[in-house]
């Protein structure tokens, strides 16, 4: 499906971004990888080269619009095209809403919402040329109450809304928009603090028994992008939680209240 296609992934230095890069490479795609941690990207690039794919490292911070624009120009200069853009960069602010300050809210929204929207903005002219695909990484958190991580939930609800809007605005362009909503997946999200600083030794408080392996999650996400699905909710527990949140909101509030 992605043989010789050019795929740009933000937030590609770890977690879902990293493993989606491997999955696209296994399918014959050429990769452009973006994140803040260039050293990590270089290691992944070497591994992708071992899979027989070309790989360009374009380090950038999605908080900086000029860096996103420059990244796209570097990709087009190297490969001549963009077929798929995956807006994956994101993190989670932790804390009850009553305790969060303006700086924490701004950073949460700037990374997860504004950075994602601008990733699409600068990739779109080239996706239109190839009738390509934009993928937005959301979360099951978009569907339910999020006690203790309310800012994160709000940002992912915004991602869901952006995806629904793009699916209308892109009509007639040949570009598809897939919004991916994972449940619990192994990742480094719990290792990044509210300031966006990575702490490799931070424990992950999420339920280990419900956690999907990252490679399995990446495989189904790439498949959903290939099929140009509009919205794709996964894991099993993720589908259940999203269903409850959409159709039985009172039950969802009770469940998440009990969970704390």
C-alpha cells in the first residue's frame, strides 16, 4: 500500500510515532521523522535504513510554526513530495482543573492542538498534489470525562473536532483525514512532565493489564490510514469506553468518578 510513498511523522522519537515509522518502512515507504530529540531520531533513522527505506531526520518543535514550515520544505526538497502526514506529536498535562495554571493550559493546547493543526496546514498543499492522507492522533480521552487529566482530555476532544471539520473542508481535494483514537498503549507519555521535560525513570500509572504493545497499535493505525478511515477507535477497552461515553454519559461520569 505504501511502497515508495513519502510519510512524514511528528513526535517520531518514541512511542507510537517511532513504531509507526517502522511499520511504514516495512511496507516500503520512505520516512521523514520530526521531534525535538534529534539523537533519538538518528537512531531510528539508522534502523529504518536497515529495512531498506530512505529516511530523513528533520528535527523540529511543533510549538514553533517556522520550524514546521521549514520541515515541510526540507522534506519536499529531499523527496519531491509528501503522501502521508501523521500529526502525532503530543503529551499530557497532569492535574485537576482547579490546580492548573495558564502556562500549563497554553502548553497543552499549543502542543496537542495548535501544533497538530499547523502540521496539517503546511503539509496540505503537497498532500493535495498527491491526493494523500493526513492522520491526526487523538485519544479515547476525547469521548469521556478525564478526572486528573482534564487538560489532556480537552485537547484530544479538540483533535476530534478538528478531524470532523477537516473531513468536510477536504471534500473534493482528494485528501483524506483519519483521526486515530487509541486506548491504553505502551508509550513514553507518562514520562513527560507538565513542562514537556522527558524523565526516563518516571513510572507509568496507567493499568498495565489493559496496555497494548506499541508495535501492535502502530500496525492497526497504519492499516486505518491505508483504508482512509474517518475515525478509528481502538483497543478493545478503548472501544467500550468510547461507546459508553457517547451513548451513556451518566454512566461514564459515574464510572470515571469511581476510578478517580
